[in-house]
């Protein structure tokens, strides 16, 4: 069956989210180092660990896992959108979560300073928002594909945060015929329902579409569940998973068209 539609993941497939987060941590931790003399790399590691532990302690944790919202998104999200009651809980938790994560991280390194913890907790979101980084080939490839295929963006996350990421790179959203955010749908990848919803919007069958994403446990597993072919974007040459097998493995988005041509 000829390919009619392509489904793209957003974070670390089109947007280089890991780099944006890493640079935001580095900038915030350098500020803390200037204030206290703390080792910035050690502070980053401590805050990441403390943030994860705190995030997992909240009653909202199972919901965030299901929707696909990670602890470091929680450090800069507002959670002002989404109909599920858990988003209102997250909205209330977010300010304290930011402060407490950084305050606890400082304490691990022997610095007990809640005021600085608050300041760092507010600085990190600003640093992250200042870094909407796109992969070098993203627009080149989307321009190549647009017009030949229906394009749909299928992203896990909080509606307001994913929209904010897209707003930071305003040229991106117009390439897509549809944008599906898990927080609006009610379930995240790899749930079958969100893939079926995407296919219904595109008005194609699973064998007429390809999922393209960087995560085996969401993008590849979910598309496998609906018998959709997929491409695992493995830029960092990570070890594969014997239980979750991608149809194709690529190191760059520039390989997409050649693989589609081989399918057809």
C-alpha cells in the first residue's frame, strides 16, 4: 500500500529538547555557582535527582506517566490547559515543585538556602524558554515532504507546554495538517487510542501511514500496536530493544524520503 501520511513526534525528533533542557540547566547552575561557589555540574545532577524523586511522590505521577510529561518539563510548565482534573492539581503543585527541587538540590551539596532555591526555580523556566532549538535538518525535510504526504504531529505532553514549544518555533506548526497532543486526547503514546485518533483525522489506514519518532517505548511501540510501519530516529546510536523492534532505524530525518521510496 502506498504511503499517504507521515506522523511525527515533536521532542527530540523535530525539536532538540534534550539540548534545550541541558543548556537551561547549565545556565542556571552557573548562576548558582557565581552566588555560592557550588560546582555547577554537581548541582545539576543533584537537582535532576531531587526533582525526579519529588515528582514521583505526587499523586499526579501516574497521570503524568500516562500522558507523557517528564519531571524536567514540570520544572517549567504552567499546566494551565487540559480538561482533566489532574492538570489543575499540577497547576497548583508547579510553583512549589520548582522551588523545592532546586532547594533540595542545593541541600545535597550542603547549601541550605530556600530563597536561592526559589530564585533558581524561577530562573530555570526563563532559561529554557529562551532556547527553542530545532535540529539542523528539520525544516529542510518537512519542506521536502509537505505536499506529497499528509503530515500530523503526534506529541505527548501538557497542552499548554507543547503549544508553547511550538510557539517558540512559529515556522513549525504550519507544516502539519493536524496536531495531536496527548494531554488533550486523554491518553499518551503508546496507547492504541491516540494512534487510532490520529489515523481517523488523516483519513488513512495504518498501512498507509508511517510513524517517525525517537522513543522506542512510545513512538515505535504504539505504532507497532496498530500495525503501522515506523522509523526510529536514533541519532545517538543507542542500543536497540529486542522486544520493541522498529521497521526502520535512521540517524537523520534526511533518510525518510529514501526509505519511503523503497517501501512504495
